[in-house]
C-alpha cells in the first residue's frame, strides 16, 4: 500500500533546532555506547567473543531486555553480531563501516548538497587514493587488480558493476587509510542511491554504468602502471561521468522518478535491493520521508497503525524503526498518543559515530591529516566550502 505523510496525524511541527533540544538518549542507547566504548578501549579484533547475554547484563547492571535492545542497536550498526548455539554469544562484527556510511549519506540527503561540492570532494578523494596507491602498491596487489580488470567489460552489466565495486575496494585496501575508506564509502553510497533513484529515462540510464565503469578501469590501469599524470587526467573525466548520474537523483533534487525506476536499478545492482522484511519497511519509510521533503515534526502514525499499513508484525516494524532511529530519521515519542515522528539528523551525532568507527579502525593523526589537508586545499581553491566539505572536515578534525 502506498503511504504518504499526509495520511498521518500532524502535531505542531518542530524546527531542527527546537527538536534537537528535546531529544533524549534512551537507556538501551546509553548501554550500547558503553558496550561500544569497552570494545574500542580493549581493542578487541573482529571475531572476538564479547560474552554471553547473562554475563553482560550482570556486568553492565541492567536487565536482559535492556541489554537485548542495546545489542540490537549495535547489530544494526554492524558493530557486533549475535550467534546462537554451541559456542554462541556476542561477537565483534566485521562490517562496521556500512552504518557510518549510511548515517553520513542520510544526513547529506537531509541538508541537500549540490553537485559542485560533490565534484570537488569526489575529485579530491580520488586523487588521494591515486597518490597513496601509486606509492604503496605491490606486485602482488597489482596482479590481483589486473585479474579483476581482465575481461570485465565483456561480462553482463550486473557482474561488471559488482566487479568494479571490488576494484574500488581493492584500491582502497592498497591506499590503507581508514579515513579514505570511510569517506569514499560515503560517496559510493550516494552514487548508489543516485543510481536507484535516478530521474533519467531508460535509454539515458542504461548508458551511465558502462561509461562510469570504463573511465574507472582506465584510471585503475594508469594507477597500477604508476602513470600519475594519466590517472589524474582520467580522474577528471570519471568525476564528470559520475556528476551526470548524481544530478539526476531525486534524493538530491526536487525531481520525481518514474514508478519503475527503482526496480530498473535493482536488476543491475541486485545487492542494493532490500531482502529482509525489516529492510524493506525501513526503505519504504525512509523514502516516504525523503519524498515529502523531510517534514521535521510531522507524525507518521502509531505503531499498530504502521504495522497494519505495511502488512508486517510489530516485531518487524520495531526492527525497521530501530535502524531509522539510529540513522536520525524518526523518533518514537513518549506517551500513549505521541506516535512516530520525523526528526532532523544531528550533525554532532553523525560526527561522533564516524569518530568511533575511525578509532576502531586505528586511524592515525598522520592519515587523517593527509586527507584533511587535501580537502582544505581544494576548498580554498573554490568560492566557498559546501556542506559535504564542511562535514568531512569535521569528521577528520
């Protein structure tokens, strides 16, 4: 069923400033932060067993219900995972950067960034990757990337997209800078959303992936051959190709997409399609909020109403809402008649989330400084720093 915010009750709307002052961190969120801080302080590696539910609840001085909510918060962020059965318990997870990328791109959707700022930051971070990769790439790494490139353009387009993403990841591994990995991941997610929510017609859209992949392969080939000037020149063409897709996105403009646009993208990027019920509901609510212009303070309805509208049980709905609450999209108000309302993402929370992630990844001041200096230099050459530039500098501060 199609849902719109106008279907729901609308209490007095709040400005981002007034609403931010009323937001309170609930106990499970506080316990989640304490547990996260402990993992960081101990330096536990991916796969480390943190403990059993009973032991953790006793150690943190909370009930099991509160602990379970805290664990679910960290599971949504990709920071931990629960395993059942013999040898089960709570473990440090492996994909913690995805949540940070989602949170940053979510915030940038809210503040509405422009293509010029996107281009400046995209160009600058690519140059950082080029410089770092040329300086560090080994023969074995070059051989690995050549194997990924070989015959790529002859494969079906969905496979080309998947393999091109793996080449991106391989280059970032060579660069070995957690700040670059995170910030490039944010831009990659913005590009993914631009592909899914593109306003281009089918003919225009079908030409975009091939053009972008071709430029990226040329740039990668120049990197592994250590042809810096050629890589710089190709990077400019690559950034411009990406910009054409970015400006077509309904996520960063007031344009509307066709009814089949998202399914069109999912055929070529199947990994982007939500697979679990909670993920689908999360995407539907998030898209509904974005399409309505992010009306802060508006009510989306009450839990039982939303579960009925989306045709899911309350447990599935709560899982979807938990993720959206962590992303700074919605908040369940207190009291029997407060309901679920739209909130404004808080830049301080976004920055803190990224700081925690970069601490976990072992970012050094020298690594942060290289990326920060490059972004600052690019901003000085422009007329003014845009929202992406300012946020990324805060994250690197």
